[in-house]
C-alpha cells in the first residue's frame, strides 16, 4: 500500500505492507533509525514521535493511518542550521541520558508536554512520562531537564 | 563537539563537561545493532520452547522450509551434525579452589530436552522478519512434557524432578566462607540471636534496547563478523570462537556498536549470537535477529533469586558477635556467564561495613526449570547487603535500640583500617561512621518524629530505613592504549565498553588533564575486536578503576617516550626536560606542549626520524588489590494502610566512590542504580507458575518496570575517601545504588509496618502484598 507522508518537512511516498506500523515505515522505509523500538506492547515509549503536532507512540499507529499526515521525528527536531532544540540542550546539560536508547522518545514526549503545559511542576512531569521507560537514569535528571527547559523557554517567551 | 568546551581547552578531573556522547543520541544518530543495515540482509527468529521441561520426541521442519521467503531452518540436530559446541560457564567454584560442581554446556539449539520456557529449539531464516515469524508456526515439535520445578524450595526438596542427571538433587555447586566452629561458639555465648528467612526476588535487567545481533560471513576467507548488543566483545569472541563455532579467533570479528544499557545481562554471548553467525554461513547472507520484548524477558539472563536463612548473634551491649547464613541460589536451567559471581559475592559481603568477629556462610546453587540467572547490576552485593541490613534492623527492633545506634556500635572505625574480613577482603579505606552521620543529617533524622506524627494523624504509616553497603568495584585486569596521530589528535583505544557509563567523556577528561591535550581533540574507540587489540568489556563497576589506572600508566609512558623528542625540539639534553603543568619544560623557560611533540614524532625524515615513528603507549591495570566503594542510603516511606501503596517520600544516598572523576556522571550512576534497587524492592519480579513453569510476567504489561512517578527526588552526596590501593584513588560507582536501595527501602517498609503488627514481608512490597500483610496482622492481633 502507498503512504504519502510528510516527515521532518520532506514529503515522502512509501510502499508499505498493510500490517506495517508507523515505526516500521520510519525505520525500515525511510531509515530514520532514531525512532527506537523497545517493546511490543506500547509500554516503553522509545518510539515516540510527533504526528500532526501531537506525541504518539509510533508502534501504535499503522503506517497507513499516518497517510497524509505530518510527522516529526527526533532527527527533525533540531533547527535546519543544526541548532539543537532547547529540550535537547537541556537533556545534555542535565545529564538526562546515559545509554541514549530511551532518549529520542523522552525528548519528543518532553517537547509535547511543554506544548500543553508550558510550566509543569515536577509531579506533572513525572506523570507525563508514565509512558516512557528509562532503565539508566532513574528519571531524576530527565525530570530536571524538562523543568530546566520549561523555565528557559518561558523566560525567552518561546 | 562539546558546545561548552573551547576547542583548545583542557578539561580537568572533577569537572562535569557536557558528554561527548550526547549529540548523536540527542539527534537520533546513535547506531545500535538494529539500526545497522547491510545489502541483502535477511532475518532470523528462534523457536522458543513453550514447556518448562520436556523431552523433544521429534521435530518436523519440512513445512517451515517450504514457507514463503524461508532460506533455512536450523535445529539442534543440525548443530550436533555440524560439530557446534555449547556455551560453558565463565568459571566455576572449582576454578577458584572451591569444591567441584556440575558444569553445563548450553547448546546453540536444543536437540533432546528443553529445560525452561524460552529454551531455543530451532532457528528460521527468511527474507523478511514477518516471513520468518510466520514460518515458526509451521514447525512441528512433538514434546513429551516432564515435571518441572521453578522454586528453590521445590528444586531442593526430596524427590524433586531431576533437571540434569549429573547433578543429583539439582545441586550445581556451592561456596563457603568463614569459620564454622568459631561461629558456633559465638552463637552459643550470645546474649541475643536474631533470625530471618529472606527471599531475594528474581528480576530481569530489561535494558530498554533489547539484545539483538547480526551475523555476517565471508566465504572468501572463511571469516565471520558479529554485530551484537554486548558489554564485552572480546570475551564474546573468545567464547564463540573457541567453545561454540570452533574456529580461530582471527576468523571472528565482534563489534558492539552503541549499546542501550546492559546491567550485566549483556556481559556474555547467548545462543542467538551463534545462530546468526551460523545461519550467515549457511545462507551466505547477513542475518539479523531482533527479539520481541516478551522473547527478551524469556531469554535474557535474569538476576538474584535467592533464599536465605540468616542469623546474627549479639552481646548484651548490642555488639555483633557473629553472623551465620545458609543460602540457596537459583541458576535456572544452565550455568551461564559469570553466574558464580553473584553466588560468591552474596556470601562474601554479608559482614559488610561492620566489625564481625566470627562469620560462616554457605551458598548452594540449584538448577531450576527457569531462564538462567547471571550477574545483574550488583551481582551478589545487593543480596549480601539485604541480608546484613535486614538482620541489623530486626536486631535493633528486638533489642529496643535505634537502628542507627546499633550500627554506630558496630561499624568498622577508620582507625581499624586496613580491616580484614573473614571472607577474604582487606578494606583499605573508608569512613563508615562519618558516612552514617552525614546520611542521617542529610535525611533530616532530627525532625523525623515530627513527620511521623503528622503522618499518623492522617492515618498513614511512616517508616525509615537505612541501607549501608560495601562492595568490590572491578574484577580482572584490562588494557588501555593511547595513540597520537600526526596532527596531534589523541585516540583512546579501550578494552572497556561503555553502554551508558560515559567512557568517551570521562576517559577523555583524564588524559586531557594529565597530558594537557585539548579535550575536543581526544577520540574514544571501543567495541570492535579488529580495532582494539584486547579487552574484557565493562561490568562489575570495573571501568573507573581499571580504565583510569591503565590510562595513567599509558599516559606516563607517553610522557617518557616524548621526552627525548621534546629535548631535541628545545635543543637541550634529555635530562634537562621535565613534564610539569601539562607541558614539557626545558632550561631557560622553554616549553612545548605534548601535541607538538606528538606531531614531531611523525616526521618522516631528518634527525627527528631517528626517534622512530608515532607516539603510542599502553597501560594495564589489574584489580588486585580491589577497591571498596561503600555508601549509606536512607529511605523514608509513607504507607497508606487502606490501599497498601508504599510511597517513597525521600531518598538520601551518601556514597564513598573514592576520587570523583566527574561528579555529574557519578550522580547519574547513583540515580539509575537506586531506581533499579527501588524497582526490585517495590515493583519487580519475574514470576513463573509454580506448577507448570510458565512465565507469567512475560511482557512490560506484566513486569513491574519502575516509571518516572515511582522514583522520588533523591539527595545524593559523593564522599571522596581516596582509595589507597590504586594511584588514581578511584573506587567505583556503577553498582552503588542498586546495592543500597533494596535494603534501605525494605527496612523503611518494615519500620512503618511494625506499627500495625506486620513482622515480615518479602520483596517486592507491592500494594497487594502490603495490604494482605496488614490484614493478616490484624486478624492475628484480634485472635
Ligand atoms: S516500541 Fe512503542 S512503546 Fe515500546
Ligand atoms: S538512558 Fe538508557 S534507557 Fe534511558
């Protein structure tokens, strides 16, 4: 089946099987391997991307369902000039990543949280990360990075 | 490149520069095994046993072979026919002078008898992963089910089903430490004896990146390449080449690219690593294997699974006289990897940071029809700590003493160091009493009664617990190489392997500081047996000590090798040159940086060429004598007796990691370890059905992984009590949290629950278990 989809600002045209997931399309068809797969029960969130501006687990969306939509993956989050998104910067500053495997999903979820809650308290951040598993960091610095990013974006009026 | 580090700047030990690793991971450009692609790549999937214990009567793969896209189907009989060997344990107690045990050899594919759910029976390779999975369903295996045992008490019982004919009573091996007679005497003379029976729950590492592998084969020169999510590529090469494939090591290259967490579980190779290589040879195509999470949980080596009877003898003043333990440890169906390491450490660290005049401990390993266990972050130290710390708290309760006070009376004092334990350790350094007081202060011990009162006014149970521990950081020797290029860039070739621990940053920091080379011009290489001459990878919190000290030796040698070149450049005698303040200095205030000397060392002709070509040096460091990281963790919980929910209100960790190389990274290691320890204490358990051996907790829907809202804010503090037995002074940090947390959390839980009559609870303290325990205690109280 054919899927027309905009990914990271580029219009793409892909041939997929009907059972293919959006995560398969991104990883296998488009070789955007920053979107990770860590489970098969929609629990880990390593596959989180933005679908029409909203964070979704790309392993929970059929590729064909994403036909005609606009997807942003971790590869498309930094500016065209390579300038990292404030969330990416905050993750690095706060040491919010160790092995890096959960990181793309965490960053995409963090960005989505600030879209809906520009100044979340830590309880809200922790709750919002319910769907993202990390085995390395104990979440401490991830929560901190999202908080730091929120403060910074609010200060800049982003 | 690091945005906050100037291109030319030196970074120092003790700084926290932005990690070198971060940029690629933050932009989705990491290269984990599943991200690699090769022309004509095909996919392999193993058929896993659905039975915990069964004889394989027959296997029919003919329909699977005919299925669309299928290239080959391999079985256990094929492995035998082709002369493939099995996976041996890394070591057994007899290799270290202990009594002889039963050594298994795990086949790549099982031909005759499956021994746990998830045992590998066949391997299907097809053009696509879906085709391979579809074809799995077409394999017909006729199993004759056998009775299974999954619990230690069942496996050790009289008349239990036998898993290995050569291991009567399902006993695999045992370790023993201490002095039995002296301990018996001490117990006889004791004013008080505290006894506990404890279960240390089986858990799964569950790195978020699953294990996966790609095998390639070249018929041109009969060589293999394995790309695998492993912590120790050289070790994997050795085992796969020598024991399994029976080829020369030069015929096998192992690459472990970016690896998404390991926690000990990825320390050694698995049957799938051999399958993809074998299938690559059979099909002539690169073969990739990526499991589902359920397959990971069923086949990754698990951790812990121990049942202990422990006793502590005390005198009338609350001084420990002796500790005695009898313990059983489950090895699962095979002895895999360094399974014997947790078996051993679970005994050796029981005396912990206390002055224990007599000790005797025995740990017996049993086979069960479950997935094998192996080292999991802490490997035996969390078990040992759990025994000792639960005993101390229980004893304090029985004696009517404050648990901190009982510890005060028994901690090894700094003036007693070096201190020899009855389990063969000599602690070189530490300030245990200081750590305790600091942790109490930091966790606001003073106002605890106030908080407790407030909670009880709300009908909530508040408890506080300490988890004090000591461990051994590092094991075995290893090698690091430093190599300059002709432009003055420096490459670190590492025998160790980071899969989250930040080696590329910390090791660059060290050499930048020592040699005065710009941090940004240091490159770190690991994880490829073709690029790194030798190594043993990373596990057992070994990298900071072994890596740093090996690098120190290599750096000193580089300095010495560069001296004659520097002397030539400064036109002075060699003896007039010194390396100080990160520069070669000669007479008359002349100075030359290391990078200039390195460039000169590459000049191809003229007088400089007489010094040879290039500037390179290696260092080796051995863990003997080992180092002893230690820490005091304090946890405060609030339990709602109506729901049984345990909430961690605060968690304080004071850790003596020796010299702190990078504070931010050290603290990150503590956070992650504590979260895993909290997971074990409150949420996690691999559950098998006791009768059938079916895996119940087989997915992330059923296995309680800690999530962001399960983990509290932590107060962490690093104590720098420099290690005396290595020149850099480092201890270790990788396992600290996982070791201290289960004891701290469970002591807090018990402290809270004693108020309602609950005396004992095993991990994980889930809401249901806590609630049930409260109800049982209520009924008991009424009767
Ligand atoms: S891969 Fe999508 S939630 Fe785990
Ligand atoms: S950084 Fe490793 S899983 Fe989150």
